[in-house]
C-alpha cells in the first residue's frame, strides 16, 4: 500500500489511530515487562484473608464493585506479613486462602497471585492497541476503483 494514495480525512484518522495504537502497544509492553519482572523476582506463598472492606473512590463514596482486601501470609523466614489490595468484582471472604507473591527484598511488596488481577492492565492496553490498529489499517486501506459498466 502506498500511504500517499490515501488522502483527506481518512489519512488523518488512520494516522491518528495508528499513533494511538502504537502508544497503547508500548503501554501494554511496559505493563507486561513490569509484570514479568515481578513474577520472576518474587516468591509464592499462601495467604489468608483477614479483612474485607467496601472499596471507595477518590471522593470517599462507596463502590460496590470494588473491595479492599487485607491478607496475611508467612514469608520464607516464618515472619507473618500483612498487605492490602483493592480487587474488582467478587471479593474473597474472610478466612479464604489465596496464593500471593511477595518480594524478599525490602520493602516487602506483595500481590494476590490471580492471573486477571495481575495482567488486567497489560491485557486491556493490548486489546485497545489491537482495536486501534485494525481501525488504522481499515482507514489507510487503499480501495481499488473499478469502473461500473455503463448502460
């Protein structure tokens, strides 16, 4: 395809969508690299949910779709550690056991080892990049023009 063949608003829209798709792709790659570094540099343990509170937005209003979950786990030295994480959707109940991943280097960072909760940002950014990339391809596609038969 010759980009110079596409003209007018389709070209501007296509180039804009391509630029946004590239930005979303780079964002997805950044989230993916950060997640992989965390996955390979942490240790897995079993934690127990000790508290579940309703989530709140920035204005302090309750959000029924979010929950603040407090989890305790024992690290490899036997020291009990505690962290909290905000989860979307159905919250685990108090007393539930969850897999957690934690960093052995101070400060100790931990996260719930749930695939969707860890990879949601990278997955969503990648999906946005895909949709925008397909839109850019469609906008920049050169259509062949065939003459209609004359009556």
